[in-house]
């Protein structure tokens, strides 16, 4: 299964498996979204999960590969973006209630480059309010737990991202 064979693999390994036809982008993205749904409630590493958009992007990625299009090095690979970076059409909160309904109009440069390489955004990760403290906690969604000892908090300001990777919620 995808979960037993690919989850926990590197982004490069996943991209190769997709390009070689071992797995589809849809299978990979679905497996990671299921893992996020199963495990993130206790970790609180994501502020926003982009489930519908990620699944649609995975379908487009599969169609492009099937049509023989030139695909990027990260084609079909799920990625998470720290919520201090804009992802077009998604909430862009900086971990503060003040911006809880803020929606990005366009992608930040790093997000544009990841997408150009074929990566698929599955969500936006937690951070301290305005990324200003050394621990990942905010009044918008609360603290991110350490995946190895949930009584402990992760550091900041990329604690949500670190917890998501450490827990295998994204490669």
C-alpha cells in the first residue's frame, strides 16, 4: 500500500515513484491527507488543510503525466507551507486572530517555485503569532505538540512545519 511503502519517504523518492508509474499523484496525496486527518488533531501542526485543492491538483498532475507532458522535479509531491507565506486562495493568517479570515490573492515566490516544480500544497502549518516567539502557540488555533512527546511543545517559529515533517504528515 501507499502508506506502508511511501509515507516517510523523501520528496525525491516520492517524485521518482510517481514519474516511474509506481504510484499516482492522487494516491500519494490521498494517503498524506488521510494521515493528516488521522494524526493532526492531537498535534495541531496545520492551521489550514487544503484537501479539495490538493486533490484537484493531484488529478491534474496525473493527467499531465499521462499526457506525456514535461513535469517538474517535485511532480505530485505533497508539501506544507508555513502560514506566514501566501498560497493563492487559502487563508493567510500569520497565526493571529486579527487575520483569521484573510485569504491570499496570489502565491508567494517560494510557493510559485514549488508549484512550478510540480509540488502540491496540502496545507498551511501553524506558527506563533506573527512568527515572533520561540514556541509554536497562538490564540488562533493553540499550540503545536511535539510528535514524539505530546506533553511537550515544539520550538518556533516553524514548529508546525517541523511537527508535520517529524510526524510524517508531509515528506
